[in-house]
C-alpha cells in the first residue's frame, strides 16, 4: 500500500498569504544581516537595540521592548548581554528613581555606528530589486499596518 500525499482541504495556498512572504523575506534579510554583523560580535536584535537606544539618547527598557515587539523579559535579557559587554548602561530614571533608563556607552556607540554601516549595506542590497518609489511604498504600507497595531514610533509617519 502506497502513501498518498494529503493536501490541506481548507484555506488558501500558503504562497497566496502575505504573511508567508513577509516571514520568508524577513528570514532572508535576518540571515544576511546576521552574516554581516557577526564579525562585530552582534546579532540583529542586539544591533536594533543599540540603534534604538542611541537614536533616543536615553530609553526606558519597557519602551525598548515595545519598539522591538518583544516581551519585557526578552528585552531585559538582551540588555543584560549588552550591559555585560560594556555597550549599554542602566541608570535610575531622573524623575522616578524606581525606573531605569538605558544609554549607550562610548564603546556601544562606536560599535553601533560600525554595525549600522554594515546593516545599511545589507538592506540596500536586499531591496535593490525595488525602485525607490516601490521601496517607499512598501515602507509606507508596513508602517500603516504597524500603526494600526499600535506599534510605537509609527504614529508620526
């Protein structure tokens, strides 16, 4: 008796789902970025955290978690790794001393700058098949989706 492949009887083909294409594209971009950031000792999430903290100057850990669309526990572990490497420092929040504020150290800033150059080269190469208008449209559409989901940082775009 031979076994026949079974096709899922419900729903659209996976190739017809936008989420599938977003996931595959994000995986490829993440793999490319990982290869480029690895010599500097950073993962893509670590680079994103350094970038967000550096761009803000000072950032609450809870806001970092929201901006990265991760849990507070996940963000805390990530920040702890960066802190242990001397890239980030936690200090008491100026208004409410019970809270914390994250800042880049000089070493964290220097690494963030180098990593950003590498990540931008990866992004430029990845999106090279798109015209500048197509890239702007894709950015706008993704920002709209995230804005509707309440993602911080997309409200003004």
